[in-house]
C-alpha cells in the first residue's frame, strides 16, 4: 500500500526559491509605482487648487502669484521624475 505525501511540501515550495523572490520584488515594485502615482496626483491637485485662488487669498496664506506659477513649472518637472 502506497502512502501519499502531504500537500504541505508543494505549498511550501510555492513560497520559497527564486520565483517567490521575483514575485515579491515585482509586488514591491508595483506598490512603489502605485504610491508614486498617487502622490504625484495629489501634488497636481494641490497645485491646481492654488492656481485657482485669487491674489488676495494667496496673500492670506502667505504666497504670491509668482510662487504659484513657479510651482506650475515644478509640476512639469515632477512629471518627468520617476520614482527612485
């Protein structure tokens, strides 16, 4: 009579070895890219909101129009920067 090996060994090998390390690295990279995309979108949203404010409101929060326009230039530069 033959005995069947437990399925534990098959599931253990699924979570170890080079393939598992590659899957973890890919998951980490995907998470980092998603984080970068969400952070970039939030910065864009904040810059757009600042650009809509008039000069009086900008002065109330301690900013001048040229500073907001400088941030618009920075937004273009940020779009070109990928996560490091």
